C-alpha cells in the first residue's frame, strides 16, 4: 500500500479510536464498546494481512488485548444500561461515522496512492461530519449535496472495484442525509412559554 493510502487509513483508525474511547469514558455508551471492537478487529485483520514486520505484529498484539478488554463482562458495571434521554435515532450517528469513514475508505479503494480528488473527498467527509456533529446546518447540507459529486470526481483515479466501493458508500451516505431523521441532530426551536397577561391599564391600544 502506498504511503498516502496508508496515511489515510491510519487517520481514520485514529479518529475512530478517539471517538470510541471518549464514548466509553465520558458517555459510557454501549455503542462505543462495539465501535472500539470493530476498530480492533479491523486492525488485527490489516496487521495479519500486511505482515510488515515487528511494528505490525505489535499492533496486532495491542489490538487483541483491546478485543479482550472490550468483550469481557467487567464493562457491564461501567456501561450505561438505559437509553439516553435525548435519543436522536440512528440517522445522526450513522451520518457522522459514515462521513468519517470516507477517509480510510479512499485509502483502501486506491492502494496505489491517492490523488487530489481522493484528498478532497476525505477532507469533505471530515469537515461535514464535524459540522453536523456541532448541529450546523451547513454540515447536513454538505453531506446532502457535496459528498456525492466529490465521490464522482475520484472515479477516474480509482481502480474499478475501489471506485464502485466509494460510489456505493457515498450514495448510501447521501440517502441517509436526506432522510427525515437526519434533521434531529440540528435541534428544534424552543416553543414560547405562556406568560401572564399584563394588567388592562398597561395594555397597548
């Protein structure tokens, strides 16, 4: 795998690991456990397949230790058992995690190296995922109207299988972004609370 492609994959893994650790420590969310498990399993598969040397096997050992820690019964005491009070549904987390996945995806789709179009697609995924996570409208609209055209620009510089993978992922991401539940993360306007009417003498005519 080329250095630029490996870098994109590594960046994606680091971001997902940070999200999983933050979800476990700060939110005690069950989904963070399985996100970390998926990252660790993927790291083991990549390390065994690459056989790059001592560093690769060291990463495999660390990932196996993470898998053991994440699947053990000791996390039941720590993880939250009840659903969150502000449950937004499956669309918002799917959009955020799916947009971040564009970064490692371009690395896997184009192992010979990344072009500028691959970099723009990965950067747009990270940017709009960050904006959407902050409940910004431009983040949602970027996921709706920018990601798919950016993915189309990578097709000439990507092998056929990788191009189809990027196109399929971007189509799914765009479809979820247009789903009604995707707007839940942007919040709703707070209704005006009723207040006592002023005395008749103070009312404006």
